[in-house]
C-alpha cells in the first residue's frame, strides 16, 4: 500500500548503505576521544546522556541488521542457506582483519622480541577467536599498545559481533521451531518474535533502571528483533514525515531531559532509522553505487586509531578523527572490493521464496 513501509521495502533503491556508513563513522568519531584521552567518559554526550554516539550507531546497526536479516531468512526459507549467507557476509572480512592485526600490525607495535611475540599463545588465540567469534573475542596481543591511554585493547569494537551472531542464531532457531507449526509457521514465528521483542524492551528498561551491569545484552537483542518485527509488519507501518517529526521531537525531549532519555529512545530510534533508510531520495541514492563500506570501517577503525595514538603520543581527538577516518576508509574500500563483495557473489543463487508479511 502507498505510504506503507512495504511500499518502500522493495528492491535495493534505499539509503541503507549511507545510514550504515554514517553509523560506522559515528563510532570512529566517538572512539577518537576515548582512545586519545583515555577513559570512555571523555566521549561526546556521555556526561550528559550517559550514552555516546558510538552507542547510538551500534543500535542503528542492530536495527538495520534485524530488518534486513529477517527479510533474508524469510526470503530464503532455508536454515542452511541462511547460515551460509550470513557466514559469507561476516567471516571472510573478519579472518583477513585478524590475520593483518596479528601478523602485520602486532609485530610492528609490540614491545616484545619477535620470537617471544610469535611464541606467545595469545597471538594465535587472537587470530582463532576473532576470526570466528564462536568462543568470544580476544582483545589483546602480547606487548601491543601497552603505553596507549586505552592500553592493550587492540580492537575494542569487536565486542558487539558475538551479540550479532547470537541474534542471527536465535532468529534462525525461532524460524526452525516455528516450522513445526506447518501451515501456521509465519504466524507462530511472528508471535514469538513480537513477544521476544517486548520482553527484551522491558528487560532493557528494567536492567538500565537498576544499574544491571549487562543491560547492553537486552538492548542489543531488543534493537535487532525490533528491526525484525518492523519487517514482519511492514504492510501495516506507515512511513510518514509527520510521524518522523513527532518521533524526533519526543527523542529531543528525552535528550533535553536526560532522566527520560532511555525511556523514549528505544521506542523512537527504530522508526527514525527506517524512515531515513527509505524516505529521503534524490542524490542520496547515488551513494549505493559506491558499495557497502560500513563493515570495513567498523572492524578496522579501532586498531587504526590505536596505531595512530601509539605512533603520535598526545594526538588530539580531532586530529585522530581526521587521520583515522582517511586511513580506515582506504582499508574499508579494499575490504569491500577485495574480500566482502567477492564473497557475497558466492552466495548460492536460487529463486527467491518471499514469505508474505504477517497479517
């Protein structure tokens, strides 16, 4: 129907590449302060809102991922094909990044002798864990970045990727389990996803309110499954300018009154993200021709910034932002054209089996 999300969510004519590109650079901008000055509380907005541009950017990633990955799962309608598609998107670039950091950057920046560096099990665990994420993330390399303000953490941005993989797995398992309902598969899948989204939102609010240390777990699962719910109900969700304005005003009130921020933010940012992804048109759509550089920016920005901080002690956040943005963009472009895009081309080509939206 005209004006509904379903009318926009067809084909590849959208702003998802641009939205994710800007989100990736928001992470880079936010980290420029923490990595050059030290504690994360130097990042923008954190003293006012208790949140950072990097945090909002990660939420945008999870919203868009939930939306698009749910669409992919229902289009494929096959557990194995879905796992293969996700693996080709995530792991090849991770493997290359892990090898480059451990075998090239690490030896250049370690304070240890080369034989000791390569004899350390930490070096090889770094590659094994970060190339797969199956058993968590390894943040340290022996003797690397020990004198940096944010010491020894080689690639802190990777912490979100295990959560992303768990979201994929949980989504696929819910779909697999729903298939036992046979003729009611989509209805069962939809009900389960909606209930899960609501539970995660309530848990997010409650955990943040009581200061639960791991409240980010509920936050990330909520935004991912909220994105999935938007896909399922796309034929019922209007994308209107006036709704976006109301959402933006409510969010602005939350920013102006920080105590209310976490109550209004989770229910406004998903709609605003998808409105930005589909409604603004014109020259913005030309960005799609460049490629999807957001993943490369995300996985390379942090180590590039750490290398610049180690090479230029006392570097200011703005200089770090400028230099790291240029260097990271080059790596992201190479990652997309030499690794990510060729791997995505290997996806099994089969007739699409689109499952209709929930009614």
